[in-house]
C-alpha cells in the first residue's frame, strides 16, 4: 500500500454500508474464548491488525483458532505452564497490551508486552498500580510509565480499585485479573466507560455484580465456551454517518450496528447538531444492536462537555469534522485523554482541519472550532501522524472539500478497518 492518498470531492452516495465488526468487542471475544474451557464459536470478528495481535497472543498461550468462512472456532488454552515466558508483540494495540496483561496476570507465567514506537509511548501506570496491589510482579520502562510492560503473575488477591479516570481498558484489566484472584475484585469508576467486558463475561459463564459505577467479580470463576456474534463497530460506522450528513444528496443505512448505551454518545451529539438520523434497536440477547439511517443535513454548532466524553472519546476527531462543517462555533472540553492516544489527537485533529481552511483553537483538554456553515473545505495536505482515526476523519472531510485533498501516512488505517478505503471509493466520482 502506498502511504499517501488523494481523495476527490465526494459524489452523493445512497445505499447500505457494512462497517467491520466492533473492535473493542472483538478483542474481548477472542480473549474470553481463548481462555475458556471448551470450544467457542465467534462470528463478525473484526479482521484488522489490532485484533489479530490479540488472537496471536492467545495462540502463543496455547489457544487454537480455526477460521471457518467468516467465523472462528476457538478451543481455549488447556492452561499455561508455571514459569512459562511469553513475549507478546502488541503492534499498535493498546487494548491487547492493557487488557491481556490483566487476563494473564492470574497465571504463574512471565509475560512481556511491547509494541510499535507509538504504543511504546503510551502510558501503562494505570494498570501497573492495581496489578501490583493484587500481588503481580510488574515493571515497565521509565519508572513504570511506558511499555515494554512485564508481568509475573499468579497468587493474586482481590482488591477494590478506584480508577482515577473512566477507562474500559483499565477496568477490564483489573476485572479479568480478578477471575483468578482470591476473593472479590471490585472496580469503581468516576463515570461509566464502555461496559463490554461486564456484559460479555456472563455470556461465558461468569457472573458480574453491577451497581451504578461499580462492577465486581468473584475469584475462582471459570470461563466456559460460548457462541457469540460481534455487532458492527459504531466508531467505524460514524465516519460514514458524518460523510452522509456532509455530502449533499447522500443517505446511508447500516444494519446490525452496535448500539451499546456507552457507545452512542456521538449519535446524540449529531442529533443535537440537527442531523437527520433514524436509530432503531433490534432484538438481541448479546450486545445491544440495531439500524441507523443518516441523510444529508445542514448542521449547527454544538458543544461537547466533559461529562459526555467517556461515551465518545474515540469519535471526537470525526465529530470535529462535523463541527467544522456546521454553522457557528463548537467546543470540546474534558478530552485531555486524547493527548495520549496513537497520536496527540487534539493537535493532530486541529492540524488536519487547519490544513483544510478551518479555524481551530486548542486547549489542554479540547478545542474550539469555527464552523464553515456548509461551505466546502479547502483543498490541502493532511499529515495523519500515523493515526488511523486522523486518516479516516481527514478522508471524510475531503469528501466535503471543493477540490482534492492529499492525506499522508495512511498505512495505520488497516489497524481498525481494512475495508475503509474500499468503502471510500464508493463516494468517489
């Protein structure tokens, strides 16, 4: 793949779009199936590089994954040998690193987790501290701040962990470690983060106590094989929802889309901005899912306050594109976590929009965007800084530009949506 992309102004597109399987849920399905007793059958799993890293790590631990058409048959690991050493290459996947570190911490093995240059700059102290309190021997680079992260597990005890920030990765790390700990493990968040782990564990036979912002598991719980279908990823779908809103005459429909209440904050913001959206839940005994239809719309400004951030953190770059196309000035506050993602997403988002003629002011925890009230974006060149969400957000903005936009450093797009560029071609003249 070339590492640059030219996107032409988009033509109206009307039809169905099929985003990939939900990445967060796919990680967890692959992990739970890989550590469960017996066999699991998984459908709809995201095929991107990030989830492949999680699967490869579980294969190293002894799980077997057999591809059957579009589905996977998984035989859980028979158990890790005491003293076994694992070298887990996580690539760009923070979920693989942080969540798997907790899941394997209950076993008497030594595992070292490392990644690419970007991942090795992302903080791990938030998982080091609780795992160490549970009895694991944990170390990381630069004063336990950054990967590589080494965890010597086994002999854990349950704890009550008050997470300083709402983080699904930290919560999942601690809860999964708690499955093989002595006693009860409880996690309390300041605001509710994605709750996929809590919803999925009972499907694999493990009860979860849930009360408001608290979730707890009992040590000694055993995962058992299950059948599970991963819904389509709402974060990946949002790029095409925003594209439909911005390109006149467009209408897209997406079925079997994950509509977990902790993941639909971006849709609520777009509705506040005047987006023509139709959202309908469909019956499901797994994760909430349903249909979304989006039609081209004239948008107006909307602020995103700190209390809304946990439900839409990953979607903020493409929401900034919608804000930039709207009438009026929009702000984002309380999103400082964006500065420690695959890139500094606050500065990367602002730089991408400025390259397309948008007025943006950044602050430590967000930005202020002057909307263009429907006027096309200017042609220009965007450096994605190797961040897949910046690539995809810039591509959506380019569809609503008055002339061609070049996007540099696009290879990272395969980490979350290998089909993104193919879908983008549907919008091209």
